[in-house]
C-alpha cells in the first residue's frame, strides 16, 4: 500500500524490532569509516574511489565534534547490537540566508543492505532535523543509484532537479538527481513563529 505523505510531515518508519537508532558516539567511528570506505571502493552513490575521498578516523571524530557543537544530528542504526549504518546532516550552504536548510548523507553496511535499515535511519534523521528547527532538507543522488532514489522517494523527498554530467568517475560522466523535502511546517510560516 502506498502511503500518502503530508508535506513536511513525519515518515512512517517500517517496523523492524531488531533495529535501534541512536546518536553516534566516538566508539562507532571505526565501523562508520569502514562502511564509508567500502562504498567509496565500489564507487557507489555519490563517491568514486578517489584517494582524496578517503576518510580517516580522526577526521570523522573531528567532524562529529563540530556537528555536536552545532546541534546537527549524526545517527547510527544498530542491528542485533552491530552498527549497520549511519546518517548525518550538514548545512546546505555556509551563507546565513540558508541556515534553515540542511543536506544529508546516509550509508548502510554492505552486510545489511536492503534489510530496511535505510527506511528506519532516514526517517529518524528527518525527525531529528525537524526537531532542530530546520525547514528544508536536500540530497544529491547519483542518477544510477536506484536504492537511494527509492529510499528517498518513500521518505517523502521530491525530485527537484536533474544535474547532467556533473560527476566524472571510472572514466564516465555521471548525472545527479537533486531531491528535497520540507521539515515541520516548511515554508508555511516564518522560523521562530
Ligand atoms: C541507499 C541505501 C542507504 C539504502 O539503504 P538500505 O538499508 O539498503 O535500504 P532499505 O532496505 O531501507 O530500502 C529502502 C527502499 O529502497 C528499496 N531498495 C533497496 N535497495 C534497492 C536496490 N538495490 N534497488 C532498488 N530498490 C532498492 C527498498 O525496496 C525500499 O523500498 P520500499 O520502501 O518501497 O520497500 C544503501 O543502499 C547504501 O548505503 N548505499 C550506498 C551508499 C549510498 O548510495 N548512499 C546514498 C548516497 S545519496
């Protein structure tokens, strides 16, 4: 059954009793780095096996610290007690006019793909961003990334742009799809109202 989403409203998460969503901690850094490294080595999503994209544990620790200070969500999904994925949101742009808009990333452990982790993690991230007073959420998805396109669609994101040949990896140009969803009351009222 298709679920009709009220614009900006909460996304009904799929019930999966063995999946727990919680804020990440420094103890999760090694697993998160391993998940990220796996996906860049496969060139999946918006990443493409470039040396510059390697993520070092200290970089991730630093990033988490900065995000905590700015009260930006950085979440992990645990399945059967193991970290099975993570997701976070950062400012869409640095300029203050864009301070109510975030862009996000989500990565699921290769052993736990297509098991409903994304469908639990992304709604939790959306909820955390809305609770933080943010109003819009933006994602960029490789046009070939069927799993991410589907996940975002089921979580209430709309395709708002198609960016042609903006990436180059593995000897080929790649297109990106820009997706967006409102958070909370979106643009219905002014922030702080
Ligand atoms: C994209 C990603 C986060 C999805 O996470 P996941 O836990 O595997 O997804 P789920 O099992 O929750 O499935 C979410 C939806 O996508 C669908 N889906 C999952 N894998 C799919 C695939 N390979 N092809 C098509 N649809 C797929 C599911 O059927 C589900 O749709 P439904 O709600 O209509 O049933 C995961 O594939 C991933 O980490 N990919 C590598 C990194 C990446 O691409 N990140 C996103 C960058 S924009």
